[in-house]
């Protein structure tokens, strides 16, 4: 049956339905039941007619050609996307054939097959954070590195004079010039030169070095403290009086010394007795806070001996192990300063028998020969039991230590070679001389 015959058949059926409907409508006017039945039959007939016609049109439409793959892909994409949104696995679909090439139906197209979880964003794996590098241990500088400038000014110049020469009157004259200009002091320079004449006459540079090293060691060993006596205490509290002019590093030395005693497990009280220098009290209070010590302070311009009195009283009341008293640091040429120091010594001795147990004189190595004149004045004011030579790391005049040892014979308790607490070092004669000759003997030392 062709298309025309089907259409004629459908038109005849429709005409019969219409006539039947008209009859039914005329009959239904008398009976409502028949009217409703006729309307239902008419609706069913119309639905049947249009349904058959739609199926017929679908049957005769041409199949989609291979020339329109985008439509196929769009239809497949519409089927895939809802499944992706619901998280359902996708069934494999066949890809369109290109240029009429046949593709095996059993092999799904890899471009259209979505594996489970394929369209889900892959989790981004962040690289594991590298552990922080371990800090390298800080190696303390050797004493030879801190004494380099002094070594260059003394031993380095000696090496320059002696290179390729033997000891004769001309060499001795050059050596004398080097020793006299190295802040050793006149008597110390003469004694060292006499040792060279006696032990290295006619010898080479090595013989001169040996003679000078032995002479320096002999002088410095006489002022080297006994082993283990650096932080020794002889009373409770052990009272330390610290002397020195302004700018010598006196207050800083007190702070470093207090920190060492605290590190040894001792209770320390500090007395801010330098009431004349601006900011001296605040500086000592800052060191006390840093070291964990109590600071007894008076009013600016007040009586230093009153501060010393309050300091030892506070130390006794608190059961402190050590009391360190600062003093005024005016120029040593001022007679009132000497009288003031003597008064402080009397006050301390009256409150604690035997106090002060130590009197440390702080001298700045940068002052050279002036440090020797300061030592003369302060030793007159009271008994100085120990020397502290500071700022050796920044000066070429460290040879003054030999002059101090040779003239006064006072033990050198500490040397300051830097700003840190650990840079207040116990004095060792062998270490000091070894550092001088090691640094000065390096190639190019005298040229730097």
C-alpha cells in the first residue's frame, strides 16, 4: 500500500467519523449521555488520526548522513552531560564515521566514552613542604681573628723588617723603631730589645721570633690569674667594685660579668653608682634586665657611695651571692674622683668586712699609652686587684697589655674582644701570645 492509498483511506475514515459525530450530536441534544459519548468518540478518533500520520512521516524521513557529525555529537553530549552531573557511569557510544570509513561497532570511540570519574577534577597534590634547614652552629671567632690588627701592628711589622736578614746593628735599629711605636711603653720595648740582643745576636728571623715570643710569655705569665679563679667568690655576698673612666666599656663589662655569674647559678645584684654620666643608670638597668639581675639605682647626680651602701644592703637582705657596684667614670685627672672612690671603699668595708673583695679596673685598649697613666691614678685611689682590657678586637694598640703587665704586675682577669656576652674572655698568656704570632705571621699581614 503506497502513500496515496493510505491517505485516501484515512480521509474516508475521517468523513465517516464526522458523519457519525453529526448524527450523534443531533441525537445527543435530546439525551446528554449520548452527547458526552459522542464527544469522547470524536476525540479518540482525532488522536488516532494524527498519531498514525505522525508515525508515517517519521517512517519516510531520510536517515542522518555521515556529513553531519556535529548533530550526532551534540545528541550524545546531551546524553552524557546529565549522567556526569549525577555521577553515573557512562555507557560506551559509537563515534560517527569519517569520510565513509567503517568503524567496528564493538570498539567505542575513545573521544566519547567517559570513564567513571573521568570528568571529575583530579585532586591537586601540593608538594610536601620542605623541612626548614637546620641552622648551622655559630662558631666563635678565634682569639687570633680578634687580635689581628694588634698582631699586624707588632708582629707583622717585625716580619717585614726581618725578612731575608740576619741580626746586626742595622736590624736592631729597625726593631727598636717597631717596638717603640707599638704602644708597649719605653721600658717594655727596651727589655724586649735586650732579649733579642742576648738570645738572637747574629741569628735569622726565626731566632728573633723565638726570643721575642719567650720574653713576652715571661712577662704575661706573671699577670695571668690562677686557673679557675676568674669567677671565684670569697664572701656572701661577694662584692666587686668596678673602676674606669667614661668610654672605657665599664658598664658593658659589668653587664657581661653579671651574665656570667648568673649563668653559673648565682643571684646577682647590681649597683648603678655612676650617677654623673648621662644614661649610665638606664644602660645598667638594660643590662640587668638582659642578664636577669636586680639593679639598685639612685637619683642622677646623687652620691655614688650612697648607692654602693644601698646595693650591699639589698644584697644582704636578699641573700645574693654577688654584688657588683659601678662607679663614676670622670677623667682620672680629677682629684674629687679619687676621693670619691676612696669613700666608696670605706663604706663597703664598713658594711661587709673585707669588701670590696675585688676591685677591677677597666681600660680601653684604644687609648694606648693613656691606659698606663689611668692605671697609675686608679691604683693610688685604692687597691686594684685585677685589670680588664676591653675593645681589643678594634684596635692596633693591644700591645699596651705588655706595658701594663710589665709596669704594674696586676693580674689581668679578662679581655674584651667583642660585643657579645661570650666575648668577655678569661685572660690566658699562652693564648694571647700565640694569637699575636699566628695572625702576624700570615702572608700579607703587614700589608693589610
